[in-house]
C-alpha cells in the first residue's frame, strides 16, 4: 500500500497521518506503532532490557482492535517504533503541543509545576469550559504525588517545611528512561502528558477536532543546563527546540541585588543567604535552542518565551501596587450578544509584565537583555506557588506552610497565556479597547 493510501486510511479512522514520540521525538505513520506484550513469558525487550515486556508489530487483532501477542493475550499498551517507550493513545489522535519548563536549581520549578497542574484541574473546566485530563496517569504519577503532598496532605493543619514537601528534580531517576541502541545507552526525559479539548458548552464546542491537543510538558533539573550536560547519550534538553512555548522559571530572591532592594526583612522571609546567578542557565538554554532549531545568532525565536517570576508573595510590594486579581472576566459573544463566556484579560497580564520588567531592569538587567535578545514575544509573569501564608517554623527555623493554607497566586496565568498564543480560540481573550 502506498504512503498516500496509508495517510488517507489514518484520516478516515481519526488518526493523525504522522505521530510524534514524546520521548525521542521520532515521527512515524500510525501503522508503524508497536504494542507491548501482555503475557508474562514475553519479557525482555532489546531496547528497554530484560524486565520490560517485548515490543512487537502485530498481525492479529481482537474485535475491539487490540493487538494479540504471541501467546494469544490481548494487549493494551502502545510504544514508539524507535525508542520502544510507551505512547498514550491520545497522541495518535490529537496533535501534540510541546511545552518546556526550565530554570536554575532551587528556582521553584517543581513547586510551580505542582501548583500549575493542581489549579488547571479546576480553572480550565470550571472557568474556561476546557477539559483537562491526564493522558497517561502512570507517567504523571510523580506529579500526582507532588500535588497530594502540597495541596491534599492528610495532615493539612500541620506546619510543614517547604523543603520537605517536594524533593528536588534530579538529572536521573523517575523522570528519565534509559534506552539501548546497540552499545549506546540513551537517557530520555519523561514528559508529563495531558489532554485539553473544548467542552460541549465551550463557545467553540463543535470544533474539538481543530482545538484538542495532547500536552507534552517537560521539566528539567537546573543542572541539565550546565555546559556539556546535553549529548547524544543524554539529550535531556533537546525538546526545547520542539516546544511551542518556553517557560523560564526565575527566582528573583536568589539574586543578591534583589535582596538588597527588598531590604533587611528579606532575611526573615527567605531565612537563607543563598544567592545564585541564573542568567547562565537562560543563556545556555538559548544557545541549545538556537543550535537544535537551526536559528542564526542574529535571528529571533518566533515562539513565546514566558519568564515565570516565583515567590511573588515575598516581593509583591516592589511592583508599586496591590496584587492583581485573576486576569479573566466575562465577555459577550460577537455572534450572539446573549451568550457570555470567560475570557483572558491579556491587557492586565501585559500591564503586570511591564511592572515586573521594570523591577528586573533594576536588579537583574541581564535576564531582560538575554530574553529579549532571543525571542520576539517575551512576557514576565509573577507567581506564587503556595500563596501568602508562608511562615517561619519555630522548630526548624525554615519557611513552612500548612497545606490547608496553600493558595497559589497566578499559577495558571503563564500556561493560559501560552494556550491563548498557540491555540486560537481555546482560551479566548477580551477585546482590546
């Protein structure tokens, strides 16, 4: 059968003509997808090792369309024909949307990511009428554990040091998968996978096929951006060249100049003298994106770069105004004036961005210079992953919070703004005045 016929058949069955692996980023037609054997005798895969089920290209199927392995067992897991790692079924039907979160060690990436997904589970369906679900609960298990630890702990009224809620993102471990290619072993980053699509009561509820996406969200350890860390054997940051939106997590309170601007109270709020230069992380990331995306040094990246400024609960007063409420409001449909929906107030986000940028120019101008020298579309968004109720634990003398008091501020705004910029209509924006 010709490639043209294969592509036509895929479209008729609702499958994408080309599937992108979220691990190795190989593209292939859906007919090439492998299945993981179910029978316990069929262990030992040439790519993944002796403890993993064999991957195979099936020739027999059940009436329900499930592949049948060599022992006659129906199978349920799909896998990439290149790296043999599992692929959720949604990636065969919904276009992928690659998003990357990166930043320096201890910048608050994991806390921010936890607050982001926890809040999105409420904000997207209830406010914007968009379904948000795990595409693969197994691959998202670590994130589930983080969410439960920070926001749904059984001891919600006990004061817990922030350092004990989430463990640091490592360069190896649960978020990476080792794949053997002959004598070469490659370590691939494991993404968090979600699906988004408009609900039936969304203003574009009939356009699910156009707007639905599988979100592939990558979180890298800050150490991954040190020179020499990205290689053919460890391509841990190459997903950034594929990403439609880049999120650089920057912790202003780690900058000594910022601490001086805050004054003597910063020692009480931070309880730490830790300082770290974070612009080398951004500059190294920019260098890699240029290399892997084929961008010239004089060429600007056309995709949004969002600088997520963490720990806003400590430094909000530096903006010169009270914290803004959630930046969305009711809007009326242009075609049906009686129909209303929630829309993102992009003007409010940009005003907040301008204020944050002005502060950074006083304390960390090299961040602004690097970001705006790289991307055409740069936005600065302050967030607080746990909100305003952080206090110093008298027993440990460390910042701590009661999980029941955790109340993220603007945690979803960078993501919502990114969706607004990349999937027109899914997250509508208020009309400009």
